[in-house]
């Protein structure tokens, strides 16, 4: 939104307000300084070095990750016939997506409430949120299960969803609150004085400004849910094994490199989806609205 | 793959329904609709599945075990499903205490069978988690070593609660390239020559029993102060307190550690893969363990649970598992299975029953002992003098 | 808004209340009587519990500082010097976490093991001697924690850096502020809320972490979190685990409070909303 002047906007009033806020920034942003970009790529290089190791090991014959490197695709064959691992991956993706979306929705609402409405109570809530993040997941999971058992709910998909949501929610709230703090209500007020209903003013003015914080929070919520072994372990119904449950219980035998193969596939898919979205967004001749929409999210 | 398996199971289930319908004269109209599907299903399944051998069709057995520990091998599950017509599903844990935690928090009433270590059995019986076994339903119990069945840890009020399944030892394991000759005593772990090169198991009961063996004390009732002193004294030699097979194997293959205590079966697997691993039971003896199958209290399908245990301890299954190079099998507690193993497999899974008399088998611990052991090792690991 | 508040209360506050209550029971399990005896046992062993608590808090702080140092310029570069596709870069930073963190820990293991690629490179440039290894040292744990939590900090800081209005910088420049002054007196204070959010979401889990230390830390791998987890997973002593969790929780909250106070002092007015 911020960088696309072509994007058709439904409400002229809000459009003006936004442009006024964004116009001076754009000029600076267009300059990509080589030093900063080099730093960015260096960091990405560091972030992806262990990932590269995982990929290399997925093609290496040794079970124990030892060198010399002996190329093989046997782990991919093993993965293809590992129904349990594939099913667990599917469960993990469905669970994490659902929880991340719900956390984004509720977390944004809660953040708005803390910053805009609660004011005085904000500190209490911040302490509560911090506390929620602080409690080790293991402890939280056991406590949640005991509460659920006490009220006769027991293990189940609903509890698994709620528990994962409770863990992920504070992260979204904290990130969005950080963005909202210092973001005045002037723009939204202006839109409203021009006749926009509150919900419209929010959607067209504030939401685009916090969209990236919300997106960041959603990504956090996704990976936190994806990796949350203790919560899955204690709250999931019996037999509903998620990916971390499959991996962390390999204590006796050690995990086989087919899990490296799985990780490679997951990362490959995620990177490909990102690049495809990028390519679509860059293609200028296509469906204008769609491209603008994607740029809004990915831009 | 998945769909085909489901189709197969569905077919089995339908066959079971047909068998039941055949027995019950008045069930004719209920199965009318299914007839065409059954015809199709019969084509897909092989006809070695006889009606009489499918007594549990449609039931689901829930197994609580370690991941990748025999019972979830394809041949384990398929073999059982063919014999009984039932479906098997697994719930995994990653420690003996976790096993009990799962039972405490809703597992009782859901889980049929589980596979605890001997040392946990008595506490589980005390907590009402298990039910006595019906020996008349366990034909293969006759093949289990008499010595194992004689252990009083298996019984409460004269009733049998566990069927011994596999056993193993945690012996002295070393890098053959770093040792000119096989070490014969645990003393090597305390020898300053190996400073910073020892991998020591991060398990309270193993650590304390081993130190007691080294000190010449009773491993089942040691003097904890002396044990603590010995473990503190060993600490400068320790490079890693290992918690899983992965921890040990990685540290060993990168030569971060040269010697330590490690599980027999896992050491055997490494030998089979050509790693320079030596494994021995030193003169002081070593810690040993036995895992036993048990039926959980309130198991949804107690008869099916017995059928499972009888399959798990059978020579058919244990030999197939032992011969599977990727199976990570320990030594079988079934004497006939041990006899049938090939030399290669016997070496790999360290199935040498003559070792048993040199082992101090982990026995039942009280809650207080468990707490004291855990706190002691925590202090040692944290570096408290 | 209300439902999410209620959800938090139901799923976080209620278990937290239970946690405090459990901590007062006599173990094992959670059906003992209220005696407070586990608090007494912990107090009777200051050397063990105090030492590990300090180790965990120190390590958490060091990891947080390291992530701030790396993440701050990264967030700045993302928001100011990348055109159009910033969110894609953001996604790239976090994509490795689509694998299990356990795999990343073992990947780091391979990198820093004796003779591994990273050690070979360090030996090559003369920073390490042959046969040296980071593996099984506390540096390995620090490195791993900073690596794992870097994306969290990038996301927290990015949200804050993004909102800095260039008109403010232009104003500062036109008033004659040099680049260091603009950074110190304009940019840094404006990112303080982001830093605070980052502190919370990085420091808290880092201080409670134990799996990383267990695998990479060798004999330095014992953490306060290890003790908590062992009490649950080895002896079912949930009262002691709960009491220790309360101790960790209060320590973390106090430290965060101190850091927040420090940030406020360093950047007056930065942590209050502009209204």
C-alpha cells in the first residue's frame, strides 16, 4: 500500500490522508545503499548457513551427519514412504496456520484495545503478556491440561488449538503494540471527519499502517506454534502426532536424515512460494488489482 | 500409500463383518448393502486371511512406547493386523517418567498397552496404572528366560504384571583407534589421561549404579555420599553428559569423546556401520535393564492387549526385528529368539545372555530414592562441589 | 477485543494462579497438601539454584544483546534500503524456523564441531588453533540462542523502525544534527518501544531455554530450565518445578522492569505514546 500509487483505493478521503503521511518517506526509501544491502545479505547468509547444512546432510549417506560427503537420495525415498512423518507435517501446517490466523485477528484487536482504550490498565496487561511469554511451555502445558481435566474437557483438538493460541497470542500483541505506540489517531480522526465510518476509517487508514507489524506477528505465531513441542505433547488427542512430536520422541534411536529431507522440502516450498508471489507482483501487465493486492502484503 | 492402506483396512474390517454375519443367522439383511463392496474388497486382499483368525476385526489397539522402538516397525504392525484384524495406533513418549505422566493425565482408559522399564513397574502398580496379566493368554511367555520371569519386580501380590520383552546393558564403550587394548575397568573414566574425553550418561539411576559398581558398593543400595564424591571427582574428565543416542553418536563420530558408558545395542549398530567402536562389560560389572510389556488399567481392549503382548514377545517378531539392520533392536528376552538369530545380528544387537550374570539390573526405586538420585546428579552436573 | 482478553485470562492467568498454588504443595504430583516444603528445599541449596539461575539470566541477557546488535541494522536496512519486497525479506529471515529447531541445533553442531566448516574457517584466518572447537562450551550455547531468536528481534525492531517518519529525520538534519546525533537522539529513542518488545520476546524464552544448552553446552550445559524440566520429567515433582518457574518468572520480570526503567532514563519520553 505504502509504495503503490497505482493501487485503486475505495475511499478518496483516506487516500489523501495516507499519501500525505507517506509522501516524504518514499523518496528516501527508493535509495538502496549498497552498504546496508550488503549487511542484509550477510545476515541472511548467516541465517541460512545452518539451513545449508541441513540440506547437505539430507543428501549425505551417513546416518550420523559425518563427513566425507557421499551423495545419495535415499533419505528422500525414505521420506516418501514415511506415512507417519508426512501426516504429522500436514497436521502441523494446518494447526499452525489456523492458530496464526486466529492469533493475528485476536492479537490485533487486543493490541488496539490496550493502546487505544485501556491506557491505564495497559501496564497490567503488558505484565500479564510478559508473564505469559515467560512461563516455560512445559509448565504451561501441564497446567493447562490440569485445568482442562478439572473442567472435564480433557485432551482434544479444541484444547490443542486454544493452548497454542494462548502461547502465540502475546507475541502478536507485543509486536503490534510496539507499532501502535506513537501512532496517533489524527489520521483516523481526519478520515472520520471526512465522513468515513469508524470501521472504514480503521480499515483504510490504521490497518495499512500496522499491516506489516501484524504480518510479522502472524509469522511469529506460525513458527512458534509449529515448534511448540510441549503444548502439542500434553494437549493433543492421543494418536494425533504433530511434526515436533515425531521428531522429539526419537530419543532412543536418534532421528534419521529423512527428517533433514523433510526440512529441505519444507524450506524449498516456502522459498518457492515467496519467490512466485514476488514474480507475480512484479509482473506489470497482469491483473492490476491482484498485483497491487499482493504488493500490499509483500511490499 | 495412505489411501491404499485404509482401503486394505476397510476391506479387512468388512471381511470381519462378513465373518460375524456368517456366524449370526439373523444378520442377513444388515449386510445386504455391503455385499458389492465386499466383492471388490476380496479381490484386493489376499485370501490367506481366514475368518477364524480375525477375532478382533474393527477394534483399535493403542500402544504407548518410545518412537522407533520395534513396536512401530511396519512388520510389527502389519503382522499383528493380519493376525487379528485389529488396527494399531501409537502414542509416543520420550522418557520413562513421561510415560507415566501420559497415563496420569488421561491415558488410562485410552491406552491399552505400554512398555516400561523394570524399575518403573512397582510404582506404576502402586499408582493403579496397570492390571495383572492373564498368563493363559500369553503362550509365548514359556520362551522367556526363567531368570527374567523370576524377578520380583514383575509381581505384586503374587500376580504377574509385566512380560519381559528385551534387555540390554550400558557398558564401557570406547574408540578402538584411541585405545591400544580393551579397557577392563570403569577406572578408565576417572583416569586423568582421558580428561575432557568422557561421555557419561545423563541418567540419575545409571550414573549412581555405575559409580556404586566402581566403588565396589551395592548398586541397589549405595552410600550416596561416596557416590557423590566419586561423580564429582570424575567431572573434569567428562566432556558431555549425554541424554540420547544421537548425543553420544555425534560426539563420538566427531571425536569429541573417546570413551564412556553407552547402550549395548546402539554401540553394536555403530560397529555394524563400521565405526571404530569397542564395547565391553568391565570386571566390576555393568548396569543392565529389562523392558516389559504391561496392560494398562481400564484398557479399552484387554484381550486384544494380551494378543499384542503375545505377538511382541514371540520369537517370530523378535527374530525379524533383530535381523533388521535398521531396527535398533536390543537383545530379546525370548530364549528361542536368541538362539535363532544369525551371528551377524547377535553381534550387532549384543544378544549375549551369558553377560546377564555380570549385570546389575535396574530395579524398582521408591519416589524418595528417585528424588535423591535426581538431585544428586543435578548437583554434580551443575558443578556444585 | 473482549474475547481475546477473556481467552488470555482463561488460558494464561488461570494456569499461572495454579502454578503459584502448585509450588506450595508437597510433592510428588499435584494432589499433596499445602506445606511450602519445596520452597524450603530450594532455599536450602542456594549454591545449586542460585548458580544456575544466574547462569541462565546471564546467558539470556548476552543472547539478547547479541540479537539486538545484529537485528537493529538488519531492521533498518529492511525498512529503508529495500524496495517493495521488504516483507519477503522478513519472511526469508523466518523461513528456517519452518524446520524443527532441533534440526537447526544439530546443524550448528556440525558447523562448530572439531574439524567442522566454521572451525576450519576460524583456523584458516588464525582465530583458532587446530583442534580447537566451540562445541561443548558456553559460547556455543550463546551462539545458538542468538541464532534461534534473531528473527524474533528483527520482527520486533522492524515494526518500530518502520514507523519512524522521515520528516522527523529531515527536520533534525535541517536543524544541523549530524548522522550520529540523529541516530542517538532521534532514531534510537524512537525504536525504544520495539527494543522493549524485542527484549521481552527474546530474553524471556532465552533465559528459560535448556535444550540448546543440553546438546551444545557439554558440561556447561546445565541451566535453570534444565532443572525445572528434570523435576517434571524425572521425578514428577511438579511442586518444585512450579516453585522454580515462579522464581524464574519473577527474576525475569524484575530484570525486564529494570531494563525498561533504564531505557526510559536513556530515552526520556520515548516509551510513552504520543497523543
